[in-house]
DNA sequence: CGACCGATCGTCT
DNA sequence: GACGATCGGTCGA
């Protein structure tokens, strides 16, 4: 499962002349047309969800609650709308700029905890939806950091109670004990 | 701590 | 016209 493999990888953004990067510590998988929690459930295909139907390594960014831009990585072949929501990263580069973007005063674990904060800190917004992630604006990289399987935990996804039985699926993955991992499900 | 609540607007029905 | 793949502040214990 790709949501698991993304843990420990690095997201780098070059936006507005600013470079920021962070290590992925929490993800959620959205399993396309069979997943009631997915925007693409039952093959729903609209202007908003169209990028999810693109091939792997495309960005799907959308506005949530009228104020948060949530960043997803599309993972499958063209026309199969699978995506991974990046829920938290551990900042690596550009913390000063992240603080400015988020309006926070001091560097703490809330800087990039939760999907809304990740996008805000890294400068990702709706304009980036549909963007190819092999571009240099937003891309995924990796370094020597290795995660052992035993460091990975899973749980049901956050905030998807409306999805019925699919809300129970353990499609959320995170690095155990990492302080940037967001709150537990409600 | 936990529970609750308001902000805020694009998207879909 | 209703409703979020959220966040941060407040309130009470």
C-alpha cells in the first residue's frame, strides 16, 4: 500500500520563491470509487475531483471547510481515482518561512500537524491541484532515512464519520510516537 | 485534560 | 441551500 510507503519520504515545495520541505509522518488512503469517504465514490467525476482521475504523481488539492487546502497525492493509473492525503509532516527546511505563512510565533509541533497546517506551512493551495508532482514546484524525494515496519501504526481515518462502514477501515498510517502526528479519531 | 463551537466558502444537489 | 477528508480558541472540571 502506497500510503505506508510514503511514510518517511520527503515533500519539497518551491512556491513563491521559497523552498520548504518536510518528512511525511502521517497519511490516509482514499480508495476511489468503492470508498464512501472518497470524493470519487461511485465514480463521481466533477471539476473538483478530476485530478484524482489523472495518473500517479498528480496533486489533488481542494478546499475544506471553506478555509483549509488539503493536499493529496494521486497514486494509480489514469481513470482510477486513488489518492493519499498527507496529514502531517515533520519540518526539515524553511521553518522560518513556515512560521510566517502560518502566522505562528514559535516553532512547535502544531506547525505541520494536520492536513490544513501542512498545506499552509508549505504554501500549497488550490492552484496546485492537477499539478504533476515530478515538476520542481512540488515533488517527493527521499534520503537515507529508513522506517522499520514496527514503527508504523494504522487506525481509522479522521473526520469521515459520514462514510458509514468505510469510516471503520484502518486506512490511516503514521509513525508511532512522532510528535507531529495529528490527534486521534473522534 | 475533554467537549464544544465558530469561522468561512466552494461544491454539489 | 446544506455541508464538509479542519483548526484553534474557550469553557468547565
